[in-house]
C-alpha cells in the first residue's frame, strides 16, 4: 500500500533539502508543495493543522508535515514522512559535530572555514517565503472586519512581545473572540475517530523511565552513562518546549553550560560550541530542532567516534519522540471536538491569528538581517517568483545559493 505514496514521499524528501527559514519559512514551502502543486491538503486544512500544532510542545513545522502524511496514509506513512523530513538536517548537523574539531579555534569563533558566502541570500529568501505563505493564506482566512482585526492584533502582539507564550495566548484569545458570532455552524457531524490511548501511556512511561534511568546512571557511575542523561535531557526538552527551535537555546545553555559550572562540574560543551551550532543550523534546510544532533554529538565526542555518532542519533530521536506521541494522541481528540459549534467558530479566529503570526515572523526575521537594499530586493524577487510564476521552490533555493556564492566569492 505504501507504493502508491512514493510520489508523496519523494516530494517530502525534496522538501526536506530545500525548506530554509525555520517554521515560518517552511509554511511557504508547504503551501507551494503540498497545497498548490500536489493538492494533498487545502489551504484551510494546512492552516488548521498548523494552528493545532502551535498548541502542542515541540517543532510545529515537523508536526504539520506529519499530519499531512497522516491524512494521506495514517500513522505508518506519518512515521516514514517524519524520518524523511528529519534525516537530512540531522545528518548535516551530526556531521558538523565531527567537522568542528578539524577547525582551528579561530575558525570556530570566526567561521573562517565555513562557506558562509553560499548562504548570503538564504535569510532574505526565507522572508520572501514567509510573505508568500501569509499572502496566500489571507485569501482563505481573512474575509471580514473581525478576522482582519484579529490578524492585525496578532501581528502587533507577536512583534512587540517576543515570547514563546505569545502563540498559545493569541490562539486562545482569537478563538474566544470569533465565538461571539452566532452565524456560523459546523457541517454534518462526522463519525468520531477512535482515540489510541497507548500513545499517551507511552509518552508518560518514557518520561518517567528516562528520568529514573538517567539518575541511576549518574549516581552509580555507569560506563558511558552520559548517553542515558542525554536521552532524558532531550526527551524533556521535546516534551515542554513551546515556540520552536529558538526556544531550545536557553534550555540547552542552562542544562549543558551554565548548570555544570554552578555545580563545579565539567561542562558538556562550551558556550562557543553551542552558539556555533545554532549559527550553522540557520543555514541548514529542515527543522531547527536538528541542532540537537550536533549537541548530542559534541556531548559524546570524548568517548570516541562511535559514541559520538550514537549521541547524534539518541539526541535527535529523544527530542522528536515526545511531540510525535502527543500529536498522535491529541489529534483524533481534536478531530472529534472541532465539529462542536464552539470549536468550529473558534477555528475562524485561530486561522486569522496564524496568518498574523506568519506576517509578524517575516517582519521579525527581516529585522534580524543587516539592512541592505540588496536583501530587500531578494525578498521582493522571491515573493514575486513564488506568487506569479510556476518555478519550483527547490530551483529558487538553488538559484539564491549559487547567486550568493558567485557575487560574494
């Protein structure tokens, strides 16, 4: 049965190599690939999936593409899609954890041996993808004064209050506001989906079990015990982090750099190594959470190459596992609930808020780039190519990579 999904999986694999710009940039790619080109989902469904994933901890763009696959072929296809989406970025960041030791200390701090010219236009290109996603979604979600007001309010709130908690708060407020209208009612009631409780039990058992095993390995001085600590650390991060991959940085800094110093212990990795990894992941396609592959590799590097590779795999698996289990458990519940009038009306406000959040993300991302007219031109050209032409997204990405290498060499 999976053979009929090969074209879809091929598109996911190509998407995983070309999706730059973090969760917001990924949305532009998803619209282009899975809505317009393949028609796996409608724009409304994509917005709804993304809004639902914003309410859960973990990587929202990863969860969204997993839901698209789940709609097509159930949990088996969703798991294969998740592996295809995560693998390229995790492999690149894992290899980078090996390569970093071949750089001189000066190169680590100054990125002298990393071909940054190649990625010169990637950030402004990502802003173009963000603007394209927001513009496309406005057509289906912003239909009257109320949704326009929610969108504008969401833009202002996201730009002014740059906290991970602003996203769930905006979704809650927007869903409440859109309930004041009594004109909209849901369509025909669908048959409730079966809820698989095993996913929630597995999530809880792993959370508790990882903590117990991690503490035993620490207190009893197990050989290579740090690998058990890493699984617990990253599983916990994946279970509680809201706000995307950027919210991981303060968590990992406290866990691996600050806390060991406070307890007069050896740090797992230096602040410079951590920040170098976060700088590199911005230039890598795929989920920002793939930085965990790099951190896991660095953390186990003192135990030899084989354990360093195991560290990459364990950290990556642990950080994506809890959010995936929660997604598989909560989405059927959400599917059952959304046919109730209150939830149905709330979706209109939530979708409008998501459009505002995406616009705001484009603004924030552009503000983080050094202002140059050339960057503004890259944003405009990328937007126009996506909106007015049929050039595939991967070719646009490759074009800007080559342009950066040519003009900055």
